[in-house]
C-alpha cells in the first residue's frame, strides 16, 4: 500500500512539472536583450523569469535559451447574437485630470486638436484639473439633451501680504507644469526664485511673480521646432541613421541606446550642447505645444514605471522615432499601446 502511495505522489509531481513546462515557451537570447526587456515583452516580471529559469543574477548570454510565459492566443470570434445591437456609449464631455494636455485629450478621443479647441471656444492651450471639455460634435451642437458642466475654477494661489504670489511644490510637479498653470514661464520662475537649475522638491515654496507685480497672461510665442542649434531636418536625418540599433539600458552610443540616451546622442550630433538627462530631465526642460512639427519631442507616461517614462522624436504624419525594447524604430501614435500611454508633444525652451 505504501509503495502504491509513493507511485501516485511521483506521478502527481511529474504531471505538475509537465503542466508548468507546457504553459511556457522558449526564447533564444539575442544581442542587446535584458531580463527587464523580456519581462516587459512577455507581460511578466524579472523575478518570475529568474525563478522559471533558475537564474542567480540578471546577466544573460547570447544564444542562451530561456523559458518564458506562453503567448496567449486570441480567442476565436464569437457568433454574433441575433438580438438587436445596443446603442454605443458615446462620451460627449471629458473632465480634465492632472497631467492632461489638449493634444493628449484630442488623440484619446479620435478628434483633431482644432476641433477640440473650436468646440470649447479655446484660444490657448492652458487647461486645469476639474475643467470639463466637449469632446464630440454632438456636445457642441446639441442643446437641452447635453448640459455642459461649468468648469471648475483654477486652484487658488496663496498671495501673502507682501504682494508675492507663492506656490508650495507637490510631488510630481515640474517647473514647466507650474509655469503653465500660473500663466508664466520657466525662466521667470527661475529668475524670481534665484534658481540655477530646473530641480525642485516637494514642500519647496516658489514665488510666482516679482514683488508688487500683478499677475500676467503672457503671450506664448513658440520657438521653431529645433533642438538648440540643430535644425529639425538635421535631427531627423541623424535619428534615421540609427534605425535598428539595439536597446541598451542607459546606453547613449550606437552600440545601444535607451530612449533618453538616443535623444541625447541625436541632438548632440545635430549641433546641440544639451546635457545627458533622463526622460524626466528632458521633460522638465521643455514646454507643451499643440501643433507639433517634425523634430519636436513626444512623451509617454506609465509605461514601465509610473509617471513620464518614455520619449521619442516626432517625425510627422503621427509617427515618431525612438529607442524601444525592439531597438531604434519608427512607430505610430495610432498604435493602441502608444495611444494609451501618450502624454503630449513638447519643445525645448
């Protein structure tokens, strides 16, 4: 009886091992691959990959065979129901959240920026959390059935008795974001607060205008799409030379690029003297634009980490050049993944 029980237990273990193996595929490591990149591609974690392959470190070697989670197959389309289709749930209005931009909202609702601004009678791109925008032609033309919610007032700015408006920095803030929300510029903020860099920290107090100066609504004149002294044509020409270069974490040379390293290399080869920064660093040194031109920047959020986490160079026709997990390539903003994570278009100050 004891021997029979041992046999049953052994069979169960073998069955379990076979089932685990059956639910996995194999992948042969190529040059430039990393565990993080593969975990992202197969929608798993680095820890799970290391456990699945009994790896003690994050190092990989070319032609190494790895067990990876099985790629899920799309289910076969179901037989259409005979019942009458339900009316689509069309969204007519959108309430702005922190971090939104007009270009991001337009893209996510499949409308043009010009339509969005026209329907909401906007002559500028300054928006604020809580504001309600019309995002369909029906909302703009229909009366009675759709009532547009009155936009919430912008957050009040604390103004002490000495006449200087002040702002207390919150987590996630940047000088460019604070400047847009308070109708000023990054350079003015730096001058008024005697800042030598764009770095700020939560809890820091910033002066929002010079002593005795009334708040202004400065006209924003957008600089032409270029990176420092490098023209947009030169930037795009240099960027396209490196299509196919593999992804490399923290890489900033033709041996391998990460997304910000690619931007740094291309800009400097095009005549820029801009330093090597992370995606966040380039984000804080640029301002939002509504009419992007080739050579401008495009940013994405919440990709492999919360917040601004990926960037590329806009190439026109809703396409951009960037260094992704597949290496340097040209992608479309109409792609569902990039559309989901799109933050906005920006241009260097």
